């Protein structure tokens, strides 16, 4: 009799554990979410480039092809894009964030954290005035695109430079990967401080000190948390710096 009760108790415990597992699995918002172990930039372009091709087609479009169902997108993002079909047909593209279809796309990593990466997708075409910001979130051993937002940004707005931000200059060998810059600008994007842009200097990069004197930039002169305005051209690797202007006082986001 005691043995029978023991067996029943074990079965009940197993059922309880199984029930907890099933409930947890069913309530997990990321249950079944597909991820990729590819480079985050490649993941973004693997979604954006087919979308661009379809958007430029005269025979079809991304909604007819149901590209919003791409499993690399988060569940909420798939719904968000699906619900934006009217916007796609009458206003700016909700993925490309542009009214006109660009010839090609470029990317720049806005910031990169262990669990989240943000990538700006933009076009260098003349007259294109929007940029798309894709956020990738780490899940298990890979990444998925969790959100896409639009920003007027600097691309197409500035006549002389495609990048102009004020922030803090930061030098960090730890942040630099193989072949990348060890100098960064940390700045605010959409009101949130923490975006990071790799900076690349050459013999044409001009720095203006607090006294208004100009000279070829000497990166060794950058102190800890030096306030500056950086102007340059966006590239896939970062910002090709044309001008650095050191500033006093508060920054625009402070």
C-alpha cells in the first residue's frame, strides 16, 4: 500500500513538473522564435535587400510576397509591419523609411551590446531623406530583428555631411575589433544616450580647438570624455571624419 502511494506521488510530481514546463513554454513570448548566428549586419541586409527588390518591382511588392512573415523578425515586429501596409502604399515605406526606393542600401552599427545591436540602414542616393533603425536582440545562441523604427536622421538632411552629432569622444582599444577604429563618438539617438559611432581619421580630418584654431586631428590629444561635434560621411564601417569641433558647456542632450 505504501509502495502504491509512493508510485502515485511520483506520477503526480512528474505531471506537475510537466504542466509547469508546458505553461512556461506556452507563455514564453519568444517560444519558437527563429534566430541566426550570422553577423548582425548580414542578418539585417538579408531581410532588407529582398524587401527593397520587391518594393522596386512593377509586378509585385513585399506585402504580396508576405515578406513581413520572415521568421527572423520578432512576433510583434511581424504584426507591426503587417499593420503598416496602408502606410507602405500611401506614405513612407515602413521598413526602408523612405518615400522613394533607393538604388542600394548602406549600413552602420549605431551601438553593439552583448544582448542587443542597433544598425542604421540608409541610402546615399541624392534626395533620399530617411533612415531605418533595426534593433537586433540576442536569443539563445543567435540574433533576431526585434524592432524597426524610422528616423529622419542626418542622411539627406545635411547638405555637406551625412553625419553630424555632438557627444563625447572616447578612445578604447577594448571596443575595437580587428581592423576597426579605437576612437568613438558616444552620442544620443532619438533622445536616448548611448549610441556609439566608430570614427576614422585621415590627413584631411581637421580639428578645431576651443580657441578656434584648426589643425590636422591628433587623436592622442583627445582627453577622457572630450566634448565635441563630429562631422563626416557615414560608411559601412563607421564615420569618415572630416571635421571635429571641440566644445564647452552642455551638449544638446544634457
